[in-house]
C-alpha cells in the first residue's frame, strides 16, 4: 500500500467553489474598476464567442529577444454587436452589511420605446418616467454611482436566438452630475465596443465555462494518482476522513460536476477591433458551430473560456499591468479551415 509523507501538502484544488452548475448563463460582474478620468466612461460591454484562429503580428514586448520580429500566436474571435442603452439606475450607500455599507437603488430610468424583443425578457414593458427622472436630479448629492442597463440581442450577431440579454454595466470618471448628463445623451442609443475600449489595450473577460459532466477527482480536482500497487483504486483519494467523527470535510476532493461555472480571466490583450465591412475574417463555409461573422468583432490574444455562441462580458481591467505597451501591428490573420 502506498503511504504519503508525513508533511505532504493537501491534495486537490479548492478553486471555483462551489463546483456546481451556475444558475445563469449571463456572467455576473461583482466589481468594477475605478478609473480617474475627467470625463465619464463606460466600464464594460459584451459579445458572443465565435471561435479560435491564429494571428501573425509583430512582437511588441520590449526587452525580449524577439522584439520587433514576427510573432505567431493563437487568438479568439468574439462578435461584438453594439449594445443598446436601455436605461440607467442610481445607487446610494446605506449603513449595514459586512463591509460597513451596502448599495440601495434609488430609481431607474428607461428609454421611451424599448425594442419589441425586450418583451421576451420581461412581462411588462417599462416606460420613461418623468417623476423618477426629477427625483434623481433633485437628490444628486445622495447618489454614489450610476449603472447602465444595457441590452444586446443575439440576432444582431447573426444568431438564431430571439431572447435578448439584459445586464448592468458600471460607470466611472467625472462628477455625478456629468455622469447623469452623459447617460441622458446616450439613453436609447447604441454604443460600439470600439468607443468603450478605444484607449484600453487590455480587457477582463468573464464567461461561463464549458460543461464536462460528472468527473472523478483526478480530472475534477487535480488530485495525483496513487501508486499502481495501491489497494482497490488508483484514481481516487487515499482517505476521505477519520473514523471519528463520522463525517467528510468539505475540503476532501470528491467526484462530481465539472464545468459550467463563471470564469474570469484578467488582462487579455486586444489585438484588433474591426468591422466585417473593412476586414472579413469568416473562412469559407463559416466558423464551426457559429457560422458567418457579421458586423463588429474583437480579436483577443489567447483563449476565452466558454462554448461557441456563448455570451462573453468585457470589463475595464481591474488590475491592469503597469508596463506600457505599443499598439499591435497585425501582419496576417488565418482564415483557412
């Protein structure tokens, strides 16, 4: 029988707990970056994952042996149709909660004529309320922050799904009064992703990972296999707990559901933001499990978690790198499958 060392580390990773399936396909952004800007800026957007490709670009990493030479790297294409500013919501802080204060919604404003597809999301269509707008304008001193109620339709990304996605996006920069004027000016209008991340070379990506079904502890928790001479099992933990007390601690690696959980990847490099009218990247026959890309799209360096056609949310980097980077010069994008 195989025996562990006396001071062996614990087996298995406790990351991504709880390891059950997520309750929604829309990733939840719990924190927004605080950017010191004179003008109000939108802190996020969304898109739909298309697939992977390869990009030939010039290496812009300073102080590296390959600086200035062609760099062949994998990339992910995400369709990014414009988001519609459906409305906005005002929040104020009140005492209570674990961190001393919690946010309470003071009111929300919607555009006058929401899209008809929005009725698939809610039972009653919201309407523009002048009293709510007047209440927000009178109590600007109590408001701490605004969030945008954004709307994105899969139909605009050449997908067959009719039900739209609605989610909140943070806002930062400027004073509260300037943010309110900015929200009034863009209410009911579409905003392109190139306008949001125009000055940011990096972006945080949030999405729901692929489902792997029921898996054992080796694949699910990363536990090391036991010796081939071990008793009964090899792809299992040696002990799940003591005789007394008769219980299994939650930290013990166990088999179960793997995947379908929210995953956040920080500081993904933006290689390109373009339109299919300018540069068509769809290969002959279309992308597998997606089809043809129409409209705006974004190319990110590396991989993006989640399946094709899945919703991907973007956020201004909450912990951006301190090193300065040069703009990416793309030499060629693979369009052959």
